[in-house]
């Protein structure tokens, strides 16, 4: 187990052009005695990317050129 995933989704406004935006924050907090720090960060990074990808629509992925 890597830790606990925390997800926060908020709306906001860009300061430079006043456009409405969605602020999507995903973080992972935890500790593992079974791996070193570099391994933990690599696994945590991959898990967060996967979690984000599963949380957005196909339309968003296409618009942001993630697919």
C-alpha cells in the first residue's frame, strides 16, 4: 500500500484572461517500509496519473490531447 489518495475539484478563474477553469488536484500521502523513496515516488506518480486519467471524460482527454 502506498498511502491515501486525496482528490479535490474546484472551479476558479484565470487571473490572466478571466476564463473559468476547473482545478483538479490529486495527491497521495503515505509511507512504505518495503521500498526506498525513489521507488515510492515512481509508483505514487504512476498511480496518480492513472487516477486522473480514469477521472476525466474521453472528450476532455481528446481536447487536452491525452489520447
